[in-house]
C-alpha cells in the first residue's frame, strides 16, 4: 500500500532531522521525506498538519503475559496497547510460563506475534534453564530462533560462580547478557529502605541490594568484552557506579523505567498497591540522579517496564500485592513529560525511546539495526504520528492493556499518538 503523510513535523532524533514536510511510503519502506515524487500515487493520505511524525518507539521491557499468564494479559491486547502508544518494536523478557528456555517456545511466540501484525517482537532468551540460576540454556539454538539477548528477568542467579560461567560463555559467542542488578538476599522487601518504609511498616530493599550486585557484575566482566545491559537502575549510588564503569571502558549499557524516572516513594501514598513495583520507587535524590544520567547518556534508554497485573492481585495489602503496572501506552508521553519538566531537549528525550534502545540491541537486530528507531529514505516505515497539542488524562479503564493498574492513574500527560505504522501498514489509528 502507498501511504502519504502530509504536512507533519518530521523528526528523526538519530540524525537530527527536524522539518515540516511529507513522507511517502511504498512497499513497507520510506520512499521520500520532504516531498513525494511527482509520479507517486497514494492509496491513502493522512493529514499530519500540526503533528509530529516520529520513528516508531523501541521498548526494551514489555511483558506480554503469554504464555502462562493470560488472566493478566494476552498477546493480542498487549500488542494492541504497544501500538496505541507508538511502540513498533519491543523486547519480551523470558519470565513467561513456561520460561523462554527452549527453541520451540520462542518460535511459537514469534509466530503468534507475527500473525497479529502489530509491533515487532524480539524475545529475550532465558540465561539459565527454568530461570533457576544453575544450568545454562542452549544459547546458540535460542539465538537461531530469534532471541536477541539472554537474561534472568527478576530471578537472581544462585551463585557468583554460576553468573561468571554464564558471562564467560556468552562472551565466547558474542551474546549480550541483560541483568537487573539486585542482590538475592537483600532484595526481598517491597519498598525502598528508609524513613517512609519504616513508618509504614513495610519491609525495605536497601540501595546496597543494587550496588552490591553492580560491583559483582563489573568485577566479573572487568578485563573482558562481555556485553552486559543493566535493566532498570533505581538509585543514585547505582548511577555513580555505572558512570565509573563506562569511564573505565567496560562494555555496559543501562536503562531506567518511566516509574523510577518520574515517581518517588512518596507516590505510594496510603499503601497504594498500584505503586508496588520492582524495583521499588526510591527517594527524590535517586530520581534526580536517574534523570541527570538519562539526560547525559550515562543511562542509555527509557523503558516502560510494562508488567500487566490482574485486579485481584492488586486489591491486596501492599506487601502482598503483585508487583507491576501497565505502562507501554504511556512510554512516549512519559518521555515528553520528562523533557518538559526537567528542561531536557526534546531530541534527547525522543532518542531514549527510539535510536538509543536500538543501540543497546545492536547487531542482534541483524539487517534491521540501521533501520529501526529512525526515519530515513529506504528504511522500514515503522513510525508514529503524534499530536503534541493533545494532553490526556490517564484513565485505567481506557487503556488497551488487559490489566489496568498504573501509578499514573488520574494524572495528565502530554501528547497523544494518532496513528502507528509498522512495515508500511497502519496498525493503529485513533481517528
């Protein structure tokens, strides 16, 4: 299908392109930017006047809840939520049920996602069988089936020796390992350690749970080129260790969730279980450090950490409630809100959800590495049309995700996605 986007503000954060013009799309590719060829005949024209035309977002942390957790979210609903938020590519962690530790499971998940014709799905394989932290998976087979990296999701390794063995093996074959830094013994609380958790009687997770894990990871990869991506940093001390590691030349990248970037422990309110999250919301000084690190590139990418949780698992006492929130639809608006509230350039804010996540994935994307997360002539037509003038109220019932819990409920966010295209096809339209 030939599609013409007319009179939009075309922005490509990767190249710095920022101009008002048209985009002509044919055969799933961007045919022209600025002015359509004289002989181009569109099958459909979209008036993008007053809107931004952006590369499709790339989200590095989206749980789809299939297989195994269909009561909390289904592939169809969560993929629809993704494209409603302008997300055209996403990484699915391996903590499904059964775990993504076998080739057949990964291939089936990819097949079902492709049939839906929504966002592009990039599975992360389990680092160890059953995520038990002991026996390594067949990483070569999982890579052949489409896994872009290997991780443990929220399940810690059983020993430092097992982690070292996994990192060495991955390094031998050039695989990336994604880890959320949290010590298995210190990370068993439900809120950030501090005065608020003590006052509320909630078991705390100290910052040292993150920093001890980071020290261990950095020591294990020192002297090697093992590629490690740190998922969802949450503390100022963790940011400082990451900054030092990068200065020392360690091959590490990192992301932060929209929750840790924009919220603090105060948003728990009166035991609001929608703010029961992993990692826990921390203090204002931590939020400020995370914001500064994302702005200057120390933290590479911003993620939604989309984790749908059914209502029955949330309407429990805070300590017993299941951790997680529906967030993929909020990612773009959260990035723009951060830009506006922290005086960060719009270009940098958009980079954190487009080209920067692609940089984290790197060569695992194969031929798509130079095409996703950017707008360029000849590149794949994965993009979204956004109305920056339309602020919107976060109403849980109106979310496309099957689960509705979010700590942003009732808040006002800027910018709304009007259309999303993947591979040159319109996969979402709000009109």
